[in-house]
């Protein structure tokens, strides 16, 4: 007689993950196409249901990003859905702030409370703050419309990947408020500043596939990946070369590379002349303040390595530089993102295969025009 003395109560109802699919109890099987929201990548998924219950998630083979693949976070979606601590109803704080006491309330009660408390804020200029995660599609417009009813209401975006700063850098330097698409698959040289390209980037499935193509997707041609960051990340461990720059000094290192490109006239002159403005002022500032020897003192990266990286970017193009994660969410994050955009312009990376592109906005139908300004009405 064997006694299962160590199993928690109810464990006999748990289906082990190692049991093959064919051993599930037969039932009505359905597949639903879905989009993953665990990261900004937006991978296409196929959700498998049996008897109305989600049992498995896989990548959608027909989706242009996932192409049948999914990362560990996508695979864990069924566990998140059925997790006992998942919030399934609104919560209201009980007691003092910071005590951690919350009580569940109904959706009707929550909506009534919101309307009652929001109505007095319509006449205040800064009495409302709206906190969201990354938004896509019509939800951006929906939030903008909602906040417009409150004048100076604030929209705070929680985005741990730093996409908002990269998007802001694109707006400041290129006039495009969008996140760039990096054609890693067709590049010959990829330089990352903090970007977790192969482990937890803004699109790990797509970048993982792109990294594989960079390395082995073209017979007789192998691209090079150089990772820059203060710690040996997964990306740095898989890179051909790792430069452990000091935290917060990425922008200086970028401009040190730019200094060598400009000083030795290795930059793409045709691109700079035809598609940029203000280059002379930028050139003067970079040559004056960001010599490799000066940058080396601040970053801890030898000047010889800085100069060699610049020469390799110019020689082994198409080359691209990617900023993300710790490099843009820490000190000088926006400056780093702006500097990387300038570096990509120097090597002519924009608008070419193996370079950087900006995808057009999706063709969503517009919201209907309101006949009168949107207002909150008193609850009845």
C-alpha cells in the first residue's frame, strides 16, 4: 500500500503538464484565434478549448509575427487564467492607504462609485490621473476621448520595456511618433544597447527567430551581434561580443562610436546629405566632446574597442543599433534612445533592407463623431 502523504489537498484533480495531449479526456474541441498581450509583441495565438474550458495555447501558424511559435509567457496563459489569485471583480480599498486591505464589489457598484467620484473632477484641471499598460488600436483613442472630458487629466503609461521613450525619441528626431521595426533577419551587424533581444524583448518570438536567421539563415553568411550592457544578460551571452559599459553611460558610448564614424568619414554621406538636417551642428558637438579616449573614461570600454565597433558597423553593413530595456528605462534613457537614432542615421539604416522601418498605422475604422462634447451624466 502506497500512501501519498506529501500531496496537497485536491492535487488529484490537477492535470500534470507532462501528460501528452492525446491523454486528455475526450470532449468538444474548439480553436479560437487570439492575440497575446503579455508583451508589446502581439503574437497571434490559437486557444484550444475542450468543453468550454481553455486547456492549451499555441502560436498561430498563419500569424505574421508568431508563425506558429509562442514564448513561455504565452504558454502560461491558461495558468494565469485559472490562477486562484487572479482578480475577477473590482476591489475597493478598506481602511488606510498602504494597509493592503481590499474588498470585492460588484461591477455595477464599481461603475456607480466611479461616476459619482469623477463628476466633480470635470471642472478641475489636474484632479484625475489615468494609469494603464501598453495600449493598442482603438484603445488609445478611447482613453484620449475619455481624458478630453476632464481637461488636464494625466495619462500615466506603465511600460517596463521603455517603448514610450524609444517612441518619444523617434518623434523628437524623425517626427514619427512610432516604435521602429528592426529588420534583424537581413542585417549583417547588430549592436544592442541594453535591449534583451533574445530573452525578454518587446517581441521575443519575432526577435528570437530573427536572431536565428541572422546567424544561420543565409548560407555562407553569418551576421554579428554585439551586446552592450553592464551585466552578462542572456543576449550578451549569445552575442559574438559583449562590451560591459557602466550603467547610465550608453548615450556617451553611442556618441563615441559616432565620433569615429564622423572623424574617419566612415558614415553614409549620401544618406546624411539627402535625408538629414542639422548635421554640421551635430558633427561639431560630437567631435568636440565625445572622443573615444574621453568616452572610455566614463564608460569603462577601451577606446580601441569603441573605434573598432565603429569601423565594423561601416564595413559590414547593413548595420543597425537597437536601444531598449535597461538602457532606456534607467538614467539618461531618453538621451540614449535619441543618440541611437542618430547613430542609425549615420550608417544609413533607415528605409533599407536589414535596417529600420516604420510600419503604417493599422486601418481601423474611425470612431463616430460626437454631436456634442462627451460629458458624464449623473447616475440614475
